[in-house]
C-alpha cells in the first residue's frame, strides 16, 4: 500500500521526555527528547537494545504513562494534556496496544471471548449479544483461530495462539494505530514469521498504522517502512528502511547492523561485528541535534561528529 507522506501524520511525537523519580536524589531519564511521525498505513520500526526506552515510548504514546514533557498529537488531537472524556474515548478506541508477553497481558480467569470483547463491552459498540458474538468470531477467524476457541482460557493455548488473541483484542476496535511492543520476541522463529505476516495482511486490509517496537533488526527490516534507532533514551538516527540499512551514519547504528548474522556460512565466518561503547566514544547525546542526510534520513549529532562520519 502506497503511503502518502504529503498529508498530515496520524501520530506526531515532539521532544518527548519521560522521567521516573526513584528517590529525592535520583531520577531515571528513560526517554530524552524523542521526536518522530507516523503516517496513516505506515509501519514505523523502533529499534534499540534492552533498556533503551522503546517500551516506555510506546506506553507514553498510548498514555499508560503521563509524559514528563513534550507533545503527542494523535489524529489531530493533542493527547499530552489532561484528557477529556471524548479524548479518552477516541484514544481508547482508535489506538490499541499488543503487549510483549501474551500470557501476562491476558486475564487467566476470563475466557477468550470476554478478553477480546472487553473493549466492545466498555464502549458499547454493539446492539445485541448476537452481534457481539459475531464480531468476536469474525476477528478470531481473521487472526487464524477457530470459533470454538472463544470458550477457552488463555492457558489452553500455545504462545503463538495467545499472541493471536492479543492481536484480535487490539483489532476488534478497528484502530487507526496499533503499538506492537516486542510482540514477537517471546515466540519461536517460525511462529514469529506467521505473526508478522498476519500483521502485514491485516494492515493491507484495514489500513492501520503500526509502531513496531523490536530489537530483531531482520524482522524490523521486513515489516517497516521507516526505522528509528534508539539508545539510552535518545533517537540517534531515523530514515526509510533502505536508508538505514544501506547508509547507516551513526556509529551505534553501524554496530547494530554489523551484529546481524549472515545466512551464508562463508560470509558469516568473515563477518566482523563493530563494537560501540557510549562511555568511551566521546559522543554526548545531549549536545546533538538533527542533521538532514537526504530524503527522510536524519542523524542526531553535533556538526563536528557529522562531518567526521559523513
């Protein structure tokens, strides 16, 4: 599906900061001044090592966390401020999240039909019980599950099937944006491919946009239109998938890409992974600002660092 980058973005995040006060003397700065945009029908991949702030950004965007500062605009509505009842309804129906662990995010005491239909019940989006049951069975079929699965409990499913239930719970509200928070990292490789292909098929059918959070670069390359590279709460580099993989600028991005295993054993034998240590790199993320490389490619660094790398 062709993406129109000339129109208004569906999601616009500007200078987002998310700090957590641990004590009177110590504050964790999980996200520091992150900005990016997601357009209708687009998949924006957010990559980085564990602890870089990826999941925190996803939870801030969907307002599970109240942002420390910055602005988040979703479909023309500023959702950073205190939300009105209408804003909450818009946010809770048009933006959904698929969580990382399908077991802990599903209520073990509820049947699948009640887990999936909870959003319908809260927002009263059906006329009668028969319509509710039909919507649930239709969405189960869309994610590759049988209608009889509706009466089962989460522990009766495999990991891949539980993740499909999580996807169905998000899709039944017909959202414009889905935040997929490492939704395939706990699954076997073959099941990962099935789930990602399912998400791509659903996107083609519904036109939903994805914020795809992951640390598997190969999977991000496969599903994403644009990619943002995150480290220590800073968005270091962002651009199209082709730009990031063919012309990485930042040393951290280069180190991530060099760590991807090669399927060819001869090439893999000679592959050398580049090392990167922020403490010894001499780079100060707080001093950097965006440099436009070309197209939609941006790198956060100082003028001197950019001149040295580019």
